[in-house]
């Protein structure tokens, strides 16, 4: 759960025509150089598996890969040009780090979560509890890296120019008491503080809600500075950045429906205060 729990998966993004085209170009230049994948991979300082995945259009090429391949294969600038085209189409990549990069430039950010409180709203103690809950157990350095990265992202809440935030979280996440009662008390206090930010709107989806438009799972949506909407969907060990207009439109409709089904921001604050008082 890259955006929330911080465990980014290593699965590769779904293939696309653009990724396949880039991979085909790499293969052509490799064969032109008379190299096999096994011979080229060490020259690029990447594994054979990574090179094969890129040539097959199943993996988004990183900047380091493009630059090394351009030099090693003497590609006349073709690979750099192709990579710039891919970079202008963020929907081709599945890694959450791309979504995090898009967040930094966003005008609007909308998040629905049913698994854990979103990373942008977590306390350090809650983030630690979430990180330690999901096997395999990370070592101490990994834990600190994940928590530090997550807390750093929270600077977005105070960015200037400001981002308009909308969060919808399930009431069940607070009932779970992840990390224990004291962690939950601190978390609720933190959520209440976040609701006082003028650019943050938080809604709670009640435990009993017969009509629920978010049953297909968590989703994040953002509006770019040029008013383009993108979406990000995540599961165990994978994430998918979505740019297809029809798919994004469908997810925007679902999110809008959830906003009408969840408690209002004022009622959500009231529920948080009642839960805090009951602990």
C-alpha cells in the first residue's frame, strides 16, 4: 500500500502500445550492436530480467536506463526522444513514486480509503504500527525510511499554492484501533486538527451504509495544473496509474457518489469527537 501503508510492490505495469514501441526500439538498437540481452544487461548495470521486461513493453524505463542505453547503444538520441514521449504520459507507469511526483504539482487531490487511514493523514505512531503489521517484517532501517518518506509527503497539506484535499475514510478504520488505544487517540486528535485546515475536507463513511459506490476498493484522484484528471488504484503488491479519460471519468463519478453517501464534513467531525471521548 504505497500511498497508505508504504509497502510499494515490485510488480510491473500493464503493457501499452507506447511501452511496447519503446521496448522494440531498444531491441532494434541492441541487435544492431550485435549484443544479446545477457551481454547488454551488465553494460547497462541492470539485470537481464529488467532489460527483457523493458524490451517486451512490460516495464517503464527509468531515466538511468535510458541514459545508459543511449550511450552504450549509440542510439542517435532516439531513446531519449522516445523516453520523453513516455514521460508525458504518466498513465503508462504503475509505480506509486510517479503518483507521488504528480501529487506535488496537483491542484486537487481526492482519496477514498477502506484499508488504512491515508498516508497524508497518518501520525508517526500510526504509520509505524501499520508498517509493522504487514509481513514480511521490515528491518529497522526500512521502517524508518518508510515513516520518514510518509511524513515528508504531509508537507503537501501546507503547500503554497494550496491543494484542495478531499478524503473519505471508512469508520471501520477507527474501530480497528491499529497500534492500540493510545495510538488511536492520537490519530483521532490529529485527524481533528487536519479538519481545521481550510483546504482539507474529511468525510467518514459510516459502518452502516446500504448504498456504497466504493465497494470496488480504494482510489485516488488528482487534478493537474492544466486541469487534467488522473487516477491511481492500488492492491496488494501492485499499483496502477490511470489516465484513460473514460476510466477516470467513471472513477470520478464513483467518488462523487461516495461524497453524497458519506457523513458530511461537520457530521464527520462530530463522529470523531464522540469516538475520541469514548476511548
